[in-house]
C-alpha cells in the first residue's frame, strides 16, 4: 500500500457513511472522486476502478467536450481557459449531484472555489476524495507532448511542475485518501484504492456500457475501448492487469 488516509478519517467506514451496494455512500454522490495533476492517471484509474467494482465511470473532461461539442484543446484555443473553467465548474457540480459511480475530474478542477467547496462538502458527508499523487518523473512521459493538454504546451515539464506546486496544497487539503500513482500498472494502484476504502471488487466483468463506452466521442476521447481494456482479474483483487491497461489516453 502506498498512500495514506487523512488523519481523522482513517478509523471511519470506507465511505464515512452507512454503505449501500459496494460502498455506495448513503448520501447521494459518487463512490469516489479522483483528483490530481495531469498524468496522475485519473481518467485511466477511473475506468479501471469502475470495471473492477462493477460501477459506472464519469469523467468531467468528457462531459465538457460533449457539452461544447469539441475537444478540450479546441475549447482552450477557440474560447479561452475562463470559458473552459466555467464549463468545468458546471460539469463537476452536475456530476457530484447526479453520479453514483466513479468520478474522474480534470487536474485543474479543484482550483475553482465553488468546486473546492463542493468537494469539501462531499467529503464532509462521507464521500471519498482520492488524490492520485505523482512525481514529475512519472507524469512527464505519460503526458508527453500531448496536444490534448493545452496547459502543458511549450515546456511541458516546467509547466507541469509549476501547476503541481500551485495545486498540491489544494489536492492535499481536499483529499480523504492519497495514493501514489507510480510506474506500477494502473491495476495495482487501483488495488490500493480498493483496499484502502474497503470496497468489494466484482468477479464478473462489468457491462461495457458502464465504462463510458456509450459516449458519442468515446473514440476520440479515449482510445481504450473498455471491453478490451481490462484483462482478466488479478488474483485476489478482481482488478485487470497487463498491457491492455496501458494504452494511450488523450485526457
Ligand atoms: N499506472 C499507470 N501506468 C502506466 N500508464 C498509465 C498509468 N496511469 C495512467 N497511465 C497512462 O498515462 C496517460 C495519462 O493518464 P490519464 O488517466 O489520462 O491521466 P489524467 O487523467 O490524470 O491526466 C495515459 O496514456 C494512461 O494510459
Ligand atoms: O490540469 C489542468 O488544468 C487540466 C487538465 C486536463 O485534465 P487531466 O488532468 O485529466 O489531464 C484538462 O481538464 C484540461 O486540459 C486542463
Ligand atoms: Mg483525465
């Protein structure tokens, strides 16, 4: 296990509230929310966790792209970052209110004061805010020169570190659980999250439609086709493993 639970929450039930099916908090909202910088693996872990737990996954970047009808990178170029952040604020609020599975946020979402407050309230009512912590050395090859991350264009390593330095205090303050996203396979990191929160993996593969595959832009947004993304469950934790999990993301 690499990670820690925020002091004061470690002795409580995984969801901090009487649990429903597979850790679903009694209070409305996602089973868990993934936060962290670009390349920490929020989008990927979201899908792996959802598949392993038999839950649906929602990624606010995908919601924003669907609303805007274009990729995040185009929103930044055509409309500017403030317009993207406004869409993101709405997308996160809607997802926190509506979604009851796994929720992956964009890396900068937590810096919006309204989103910050909404996540703090979600955690206060027993929600799980999972900070995927990662070093520049691990994140840099993952994000690379990917044009889909407009904030990293120019000098990706310098930009990434500057963003992380600015955001780390917020990630740490909001997190109820911090897990290190290292060079291990994503399924192992997901296993840490599952174990720390006391969630129950399913043994049968989840229906692909629960993995975001129905998203109209899924092919563009995410070239990991869910039905071939997660291989056979790893012994003991029901999580997929291996090369099928290591394909390239765009967000
Ligand atoms: N644990 C991991 N091991 C190897 N590659 C990973 C891991 N987690 C994510 N990746 C890869 O890194 C890239 C960025 O991951 P992604 O989930 O999009 O990060 P985020 O949503 O946090 O920006 C993707 O190509 C993804 O497949
Ligand atoms: O860090 C950020 O401000 C951003 C991160 C991206 O999401 P990922 O963290 O999933 O890459 C995406 O929301 C947008 O490019 C802005
Ligand atoms: Mg992402």
